C-alpha cells in the first residue's frame, strides 16, 4: 500500500467527463477543502445516533475518525469511504441500554464488530457470491426496511414532547431538500436540525448549563463493554445490514470510478468490522460506510482517498473538544422528534429501494411472503423469550425473513412449483442510474 497520490492534471480543476481517481489528488489546499466538506456531510447523521441512543457524541466521533483511518489502511488506500454512525444500531442499543445499561449496549456493538470482521475474512478468501445466495435482494430489502419501521414509536415519543418544534424541524428539512441543489441540498438534515435547534432556543427548550462547564480541549468519555446474552440476539441482525451497506458502497464506488473493486470487498467488510470493534471497546456507536459521502464524491467527481484522510483528521480534532460534545447533547427532544420522523422513514424506504433497483417480483409468493411476514413482526415489535434470552422485532423479523425465504424456496424446488409469471405491465422499468 502506498500513501502517495499522483497529482490529477494541474491539480486545480477537473475537466468535464473526468474524475479524480482514489490514487490521485488535487492540490493540498483543494484536497483539504474537499476533506472538510466530507466532515460536514457525515456530521449530521453521525452525531444523531449517539444523541438518540444516549452515547457520548465526542466518543462516537473519535471512533468514527479512528475507524476511517483503519478502513483506509485495511483496504490498501484503494476505497474512498468515511465510516460514520450506523442507524441500524439505534434500536438494539436502545433496548440493551434500557435493560442492562450503556455498558451492555457497548458490548453488543463489540460483538457486531467481531462478527462483521469474521465475515470480511471469509469473503476475502471465499468470494462474495455466497452473500447473494444467503441474502438475496428481497431479504436484504426487508431487513433494512423493518429496522427503520421498528423505530417509529421512538420518533413519536420525541415528537409529542414538543410537537411545534418537531414540526418546524421536519418542515425545514423537507424545504431545504427541494429548495437547494448540490451540497446544500445534500446537507438538508444537518441544516434542518440547525433551524429546529435555533427555534428551540428561542422557545426556551435548550439547557446550556452543561456547555458552560465543559472544557474546550480534552479526551472523550470512554465506556468499557460488558456482555449480557439476553440482549446480544438484538444485535445479530445488524451484521446483515452492515454487510449489505458495505457491499453496496463498494459497488457504487466501482460504478462511479470505472474500476473493478471486487477484490477489496472482503477488506471493506473487515475494515468496517475492525472499526466497529474498536468502537465497542471504548463506547462509540457502530460504524458503516456513508451514503452522504458518496453524494459528495458524485457532486465533486473527486474520489481521492487523500480527502478522507483529511476528513478523518478533522473529525478527530472535533472529537477532542468536550464543549462540542456538550453542545450536541443540548439538542432537545422536539428537534430529535422532527428529524427522526424523516430518518426512520427513510431507512424503511431504502429497503423498498433495494427491491425496486433489483426488480424483485412480488407476483412470486415466495418474495411476497418473505417481505410481508417480517415487516409485521418488526413494526409490531413481536417478542419471544427463551429463558433469559429475549428476541424482539428486529431480530425476529430478520430470522423470519431468512427462514421464510429459504424454507419456501426449498419446498418450491422439491415440489417442482414455479412462480406465477408476471404480466408485462407489472414488470418495472430498469432503475435509473445515479452514477
């Protein structure tokens, strides 16, 4: 691996039709500027996870930065990516914290990291084909969807505490996303939170006492993990989501850069697994590759990994300011209610997007049942206790998706039955490319 980058052209501009490859860079002032833009892009979503789950925001930001560095090193500096907080952890962290405290939730994050790292090693040596077999698009889509929809009651519990502030926040995000193009439009969530926060300050809903006493410089607050088998089952489905997200990220970058990156698929999974493991050792939220930063790369056509080294450095500096973490912690429930109403719904729709992009045929009863049963299990938060072990909506929904799909498919093969042919009108058009 080399940390040296070739200067792209004159280093000052990117000609029409060209792109700055991962191994290239612009001049350092421009690279620094783009790197800081990546910090802004990931910041809104990354800090929301610890705010929602009660984790220290500075700690999460610290491990996000360290994890990004590790990811770049493990992937041989070939795959541009920032590792921010994964929303897939919100539900299991919330449940684990409620039953056993924050340390137990951190232990769950650690277990997810170790499992994901193991998957990465397996993919590196055995290839990624088995992932498509175990988790076809209909299964991947429903797992992603049920995670978002399972969180709907959490959004409402925050929303109803300050409905006016929540509504202002939600409307601000919606308005910004359609009023502006480019980077401002992509930062609609962050800017909407700022609007809602200012509105909450005016209404006297923000307590600044913790900010005044916080130091400007200092180490984040670390939390050691502990383990409770009763809640670990809640975290296992997250591994499947992280696998899908990382595979999707590798394929997206490959499509945008025109490079074949299948060879680093296993390394990408290992890198995210190591980053999440480190977060689980010290009290940070689990990590994943970020679509927000994919958007920045698509807008700038700069895929240089040098920009991500800058982004990691910028996030690390911010994490060393307890006052920044204290300000983030002052975000009131009303603002969180507004933003999570959209975010959790977006997670659900991302699952549906996976179905659309992969042309999942719901005239096939196997696909239809695979999606239908887990969604109800997740939304209603079905619960099953086996001794001290308690499995809830997300874990049960994930298990039911895998069992229903593979069980029905096996029976269909045994019986020689086939799916009902779809009519021409029901076949969706090819998804629009967004490279």
